[in-house]
C-alpha cells in the first residue's frame, strides 16, 4: 500500500467500499423483511391474478 500511496487515495477507497457495503447490507435486510411480509400473506385461489387483470383491462 505504501508503494501505491502516490497513485491511490486509500482513505477514499476504503470509505467508498464501506459505503457500498452498507448499502448492500441494507438492501439485503429490506428484501428479507419483504419476504417475511409476503410469506405471511394468505394464499389466493388459482386464477385470482388473471381475474384482476381482466377486470382492470375491461374497466378502461
């Protein structure tokens, strides 16, 4: 690292890395929370999504 200190701003590189790592961990946490919410939702009968799409399409 000492040999490259004239070419690399190490504190800036480390700061950027840590910022990206924190963003990545936040995204993972949000996805985990979203999965838990989705898994807790009741299952819908088959054809429900198609019925909703059809109703929406026909209402315009």
